[in-house]
C-alpha cells in the first residue's frame, strides 16, 4: 500500500511540475522583472536578512527567483555567504561552500553556477538564514523541488531559518509532502511574507 501511495505522490508532484511550466508561459519578461525587484526589496529590507551574519543561498537558474542581487548585497555588507555545490554521484548530495565574490562561481552541474572546485567546502552547516528555491510552494510550508532531492538531503543536516523564495503565480493550495520532504519555516513572494514556525 505504501508503495502505491509513493507512486501517487510522485504522479501528483510530476503533474504540479507540468502545471508550473504552463503557468510560467503566461508570464511576461516585464512581470518577471517586476516580481524579482519586489522580492529583492522585501528581502533586503527584512530584519531576518539584515540581522543574519551567515547566509546560505541557492544560485538562481532560469525560472527561479533571481538571487544574484541578494548574493552581491550580502557580500558587500560583509556577511558570510555560502552557496551549494553538487557532489558528483547518484546519491544527489550537495555541500555548502563559502564564497567571497561572484567571480568564484562557474557553470557546473546542469549549467548552474557553482563554486570553483578548488574552494573548500564548509564544515559548519549552521546558518542564520537559508534561501531555498522551489518549482512551486504553498502557504503551509510545503515546497516542490525538481525531484532529485538535493535540498531535502542538505536541509536534513543544516540548521537555521529556512526561507523559500517563490513567485506568487507558482503558489499552489497544498503541495504533496513525503516524509523525506523538509518543510520551510517561511515563504516570501513578491506580494506577501508567510511564517509557518
């Protein structure tokens, strides 16, 4: 029975990923740019960002909330900034790497910008604030990723406030969650902020 339940969850998640693709098609470049600016403004003026000394953040790819300005601002403010680097292998693991400039990032797995190989991974996975991407999210702490499980495995071992960045058009009523899915502490869109814990 549990196996069929797992299949049902997988089908639901795959259907939501397709729905996200459809919703993105209706968004203009102007809408995307405006939403990104609003999220940046809300986040960069928030106490949880301003007071955070150590930040973990994804490096955005197409379709995700853009984190370049966030990363650049955090570095300029003298915050300690860590970003993910995928570890080769079928385990789908990633590590946190502290960077000191955006020039330390180069295209790696899936064309995503990651820290250069020679930069050491961080042994401290305790962050004041972690910025997490999503394909879709809900207003209950549920988050849908791309399905490889990189972030859930990472967040299982990391500590600190987990904030999901999401465009309002990618919100869904309830994201199906499994035992291995890590819930978010808060969600930020261009329209609102939701705290769950």
